[in-house]
C-alpha cells in the first residue's frame, strides 16, 4: 500500500499538471438579489451554479458576478438565511448575461440547499435520501456548546453518552467505533485509535449549519458511514471586519432528593467565546477561541475545556482557491464511569480514586484546494491530519493507567464532470493512514485506500437517477486486507402535484477500530482483552419517502415522511466472557425497520411549530430479541414565537426507554433503572441595539425545565435542570 508521503506527492504532482493545462475561458453571469416585497438589496445572499463549483456571495449592494461559464443552460440556486431558496433557470449565450432574482421571506428553515448527500451543492429536491439540518440560529439560541447537544434535536437521531445513533444504527460501546461518519467542512474527523467522535473537538461557535445524512453512505464516504453522515459546516468570513463575543453562566438547581445533594451550593457552568472574521480582497480569515468551566450536576464530574479555531481563504484566481483550517481543543476532567447506586445517583462508587484525572487534546490541520477547469469540470484536493492525545493521571505502572497518542492522515482528490449535459459524474480517490502509539492499544497502523464513482442523470423530466459505488482496501498492522465494495442506487422525482418522491438503496461498512482489535486494559471493574481477528461490519440500507411544501390559509407547511430498513451483519459488540472479562466480537446480525414523519409550519404569521416522530423496530436476529440500547420511539417537538425584539422557544423531547441492556447488571448497582425521556427545554431572548448600532442579544435558557430524572446510560444520571443567562454581541 502507498505510504502517505508518496500519496501526497502524487496528489500535488497531479494538481500541478491539471492546473498548468487548465482552460480558463468562458462567459459571464451577473445580476442583483433583492427582497421581493421591499425591493431591498440582499447582501450576503449565496448564488451557486448547480452541478458546478461556480458560485459567489452578493456584495453589499446585493450584486453578484460569476465568470468563466461555458455556453449552456444552468440552474442557479439562490439562498439566504430567512428567505425561501429559489432555483432560477439561466441560459448563458452572450458574453454577459443578466439574471436578477427576488427572494421571498420565510419564517421557518427548510434546508433546501444540501452539500453532504452527494459531495456537492444541490437542491434538496434532487436528493434521494433523508437529510436533517440544524442551522446557526437554532444553535445560538439554545446555547449549544457541543455537537451531541445539537444532534439531540434532530429527527431520528439518538445520542447515548459518546455514541451517535441515526435511526437505531448504534447502541452503546464506551465510545468505540462510531457507526456514523463525522466531517468538518468535508474533512473526516474520527479518531485514529477509537474511530469515535470527540464532541468537543468541533468549533461550534463558528458553525453555519449541521447536515445529517440518514442511511448507509459508504458509497461516497467509506468506512463508518453505516448509519449515515454528520457534516459540520462552518461559516464563511464576513465581507467587512466582524467581532463576535458570547458569554454565559448558569447553575444546576439542587436535586429534589436530599441524598443526591452533594454540595451546599448549586453547581455552576460558565463559558466565553470570542471571534473575528474579515475578507481582504482575495484573502479572508476567521479566528476564534473559547473557554468552559463545568462543575457538573454530579459529584466528581467536573471539567475544564479550551478551544481555538482558525480558517484562512485565498483566491489565486476566479478559478482556483485554497482553504487552510486549524482546530484545537483540550479538556481536563474526572474519570467518572458510573454511579454508586440509584439511591446515591450523583455520587461515584466508594472506591473511586478522586485524584485520578483525564486529559485529552485534539488537534486538526487540513487544507483544501479547489480548481475549476471549466464550467463542466472541476476538482478538489483535501489533505490533513487529525491528532488526538489521551491519558489519565495514574502512573504507567498502575494497571488502570490508560494512554493513547493517535494520528489520522487523510488525503482525497475528488473530481466532478458534467457530460452529455444531463449527467454529472463525481469520482475520486481517498487514502487514510492511522497510526497509534498507546499503552492501552499497542503500537499499530491501519491504512485504507479507496476509489469511488457516482453518476447522476436528470435526462428524464423531473427525475434524477443516481448510481454509484466505492471500493475500499483496508489493512491493519500487516494483517490480511479486507476489500469492501459499496454500491448505491437512488431516485428522486418531482410529481405533477409538486410532491417530491425519493427512493434509495445502498451498502455501508465499518472497518474495526484499532481500539476494538487491540484493547488491553482494566478500569472501573472491567478488564478488556484484544481480538485482532475482528471483521468489518456491513449493512444494506433502504428507504422510500416524500416531502411536500405547501400553503394553507396563508400559512406555510412542510411535511416529510419516510419508510426505512437497515439490514446489518457482523456487528461488533462488547462480549462478556465466562471469566468476567470483555472483548469485542462480530456477534450480531440485525434488522431495523421504521417510519419517520416530520412536520413544520408557521401559523398565522407568528407561531412556528415543528414535530417529528420516529418509530423503530430494532431486532437482534441472532438472539431473537431487541437490539441493546435502542429506543422504539423518538418524538421531538419545537414551538417558536417571535414577538417584536423577543423570541420565545420551547422544545419537548420524548424517547421511550431502552428495549434491552446487557450484562452490566452484574457490575453496576441498579443498572436496570431506566425510564422514558420527557425533557422540556425553554428559552427567551431579547435583542437590543446600543449606541453605534451593534446589537446585544440576551437569552435566558432553561434545560430540563421540569427537572425530570432519567438515566442516559446504564448507571448514569442524565443532566438535571440547568438555567443560564447568555449574552451575544457582534460589531
């Protein structure tokens, strides 16, 4: 298999050849973006030429210009926060074509522009699979500081401690082996050792939106995309200098049960974030940093977190641009695993070493070069490293000492080509090199080399057909290679009644994590032993659904319904052996069937309402029983009421209790204590403009308003009521 430096050299050489030979000629497209009622210019509106890499932002006058377009007919996707996305036909024939666009205000977010489903910007009507999106406004109003808190509000998504499950794809495995791929602006961000998500490693202060693709996504994204893909997309720099500051502080209210009150005073959680962004002609920059101190609602569960993020943009020409990003996160926390008992749910076990602390650093550096050969052909080169460092404060001679330094190098070249006018090809190659030096897992190397090809054809009226496949070759520490072939088929159709139908089938796989194969550690009463012969997990995902956007009594409505099935085999689960130790093994064949329905509306011009209901039947076929750590029902609701400068919001989340848990009963007191989730979050915000014109927003948040008690995992009390005041400003 290629060494990483050889792969990078080939990519750089290939880019140089293409760049020097690229044709740079074409026509121009220009126009103005305005509000259809007021006629005001919409500065910052996004204009994309569908099926190409061409696009831009409207300037302060609402004007846009796109150059180097070959003659032909194109769809312009025009979007802006607070407005309904519009798709406009543009016939480019002369040297300068003018297309003016007016947008209609929209009171609720419908995520009509998607980039994660097929690795390109496209209208949601062309996407053959289900996607959910949470936008910047929702993230800011809820004071979301970590990815898992954002995902908890999305339909069909369940977070169990460190594991993210999309439509029942994952249960709980102590944070090892995510069955959902995680991306930051398209760059993979799963750790090299555990292949897991580090929630605090993401720059939430700079997030524009989070897109969640549901269903197997290995045809384009490779390993770990069994359940789907989470793509965290950061904001673009402001056209003029912009400073942002957010500060918040709050308390966990005292538990109602006296035995749970471990402190005389309420515990606090506080944080501050600050950022700067600016565009200087062809150069742009984003800088930000943050600090969080959390005393926690439980004894021996406090944490301190730091983060820093920067992103640099440079346009060499209208056809070639480069992006450099660096992200750092660090945390120091306790090594708490489970409670003492239900009667003492806020306390750790009596034999806990309170001097033992965990420290973890996460650092990523990535670059992306995008070059447009012409309107019909462009390519992107991505390369970077994601480094994680983890250890506890025990000495190396202690049997519970845990440590791991891991680096994941990832390089990809992706091409997009339009052929025969109606067919778009997305194809490329990907190389991953994971290296681990660890007391816990040993010194191991994992390499994956991949190639993929996908074709999207829209020659039939109102029908887009997608056919693609990917092949992955995986090798770990010289052991035999696994070859995985992941095909995909999708259909998206717009009916004469303006209902958008979709259907898809695709295969997914997940290569075992180094930690799953080579773990050798004892902690908190558990002893984990290696199993180097693990096989890759596999799945087939099927879906049929539709969405409909309509108006009744001048109120906008959006409905989306889907039926899905996920067939999985060789699932890796922790297995309890007769001697009491644990190893990871391919033990399970499973099937998950379900239905998901989503509804959004803005009633009477002043009341927003969203609801989603997901029903799942997660079955362990091998054992003829429900899959562990899955809920049967997920029901999420939101009410949103803007009143002048005030915004009021209430969320209600319901999750039925886990259908099945495992043999942890023998290790943890009251491990079978579980109830359904009934969580109400509420907030009220007020925006005030001070002298000079810059706004200050005050937000009062109440999480778990009714102080409902539940277990988010075996032996782990869920977060109790937390009330905070948040202040945001930018100037």
